[in-house]
C-alpha cells in the first residue's frame, strides 16, 4: 500500500467554509469512490490555511482508476465547482511506507 497525500492551501479565512462544504457535498462521494481515507486534517501551527488529506491505494493502477472515476462523477464535479474558488494552491505527494511502518510497507 502507499499513501496519496494532498495539501490544499486555501485563501485566507476559508478553512471552516471548505470543511463544511466538503462534509456536506464532497465527502460521501469521495469515500465511496476512493475508498480508503487515511485521514483528513487542517493546520493550526506552521503554514496556516491548509487542509491535508491522505488516501491509501494498493497500486498506482488502483489510484489511477479510482481518481479517474472520481473526476468523471457528476456529484464530484458539482462539488469541485463550488470548492475551487476557496483554494489558492494544491500539492500532491505519493508516500511509500517503510517496511517497519505501522500501516505496513510491502514494496521492494
């Protein structure tokens, strides 16, 4: 398994509106399609106005297929249209767990 980490840097003052919109309009469809939410967080110390969420995938093919299905979803498209004006920047990382990591590393 590996982790897809996404960091959304929001326009100042938009953390609460972003989280409320996500909970009401985006969360259910994203969980239904992507499946394995590792966590959903917001920052309080360090860089502010950031939302960080992590998703687990079995393979890059699994990630590609699920992300494509999400992007094609009319539900997700409607949510994204409302969400985009709140966002300043999006960063994405693929994290591979070390073999001794509690979530397990099975890479070679």
